[in-house]
């Protein structure tokens, strides 16, 4: 597996984990109304997720360039950063359809997958 694909996979999971951390912190702050000096952890989880989000977007663009993704795949990768945990869904789909295998292996993998993008 190419380095760009390995890095992208790791960052997709980091971004999803940071989303989860932020969602838990927001639940503590806004739903349970936790009265603490650190507001349920939102001031900590927010910047962590923000950094992970930006790194994911840059990693998706780097992977797209190195792995020769089609424009539709790039748009899906970028759109996956918006809903919580969709970066993992996209990563699983990209791995299953051969989009993380690299440009030389991708046509062979995609032929059996029947997916376009």
C-alpha cells in the first residue's frame, strides 16, 4: 500500500475519533449542562477536531494526487469530512474499491468492484 494511502487511512480514523471526542464534549456541555471550568471539554476537543479536520482535508488532497483519484472520488473524500464519522465510511469504501491501492493496481481492483468515481 502506498505511503499516501497509509497516511490517509490513519488520518481518516484520527478525524473520526476527534469528531467523537467533540460530540461527547458537546453532549456534556449542552445536554447534561455540566458546570465545570472547562465547559465539558469543548475548548479542548474543539481545536483538536479542527486541526484533525484540516489535516484530513490536506491528506485527502495529497492522496488524491498521489493515487490518481478521479474528481468524483476527491469530492466524496472532501464531503466525507462534514458528517460525523463519515471519514471512516469513505476510507472503508475507498479501500474496498481499490482506490487506496495505488494507480497501478487500481484499474484491476475497480474492474471487479463495479463502482465509478
